[in-house]
C-alpha cells in the first residue's frame, strides 16, 4: 500500500472516514483543520487517516479507517505507523489517539503500535453524538485516550 497526503484538489474519502467516525459534521470539521492521508492499492483508496495538531508539540490521530474488504491485512497498522513517522518528521513530541470503549480491535492495534492508555473521557460519545452507537454488541459511551511520546 502506498500512503500519501491528500492533494488540495482531491475530495476526501468521506465514506471511508465515516466508517471510523459516524458524525459527518465532526469529520468535516477536523478535515478543515488537519492533514488527510490516503492509502492506495492499485490507484484505489483503501485506507485513510487524519492528523490534527491539538496543542504545542502534540498531534492527534483523529480518524483511521480501512475499507471493510481489506480488513485483517495489516493496512491499519501501516497507516498508524505512517502517522507516527509523519508526526515525528513534523517535529511533534507526542501523538494522541482516542477510540470507543467497545473498540477492542482498535485498542489492540494502537497498543501494538506503541501507544499507552492515558485516560478515559467519560460519556464522550453521549455528549458528542446524537444517535446511539453500538459496536461489538456494546454501546459506545466512553472515549479511551492513548498517547505515545515521539
């Protein structure tokens, strides 16, 4: 998979971004403030992530998504590792990521990539999303926060 920054004249892969974050309003908001990177296989977009500077020396990985037909092939790990590499190259000292309390696969992925759990934002998904989100048979309520020193 080749990974590159989305060009200014290209449309972001909204359908893919909405797999990781069902709020189009939130997705469009952080796309305006962050950098979007796409993963390509044979000229087809199969993965995406967005980096968003949040504080001095800190960047957040706000969306990582892989096309459902390409799950389980290591592309998510490639995207996360690429995000870490880009963030380091841009001079950030810390990279953060957040995921739902029921996102078992994502929690494992981030920890395999060197992230450590730093906290829980209780009721995050209740406060920020109008509709209930169910994942792995569990309601998504809390945001699990992770970070990594670069």
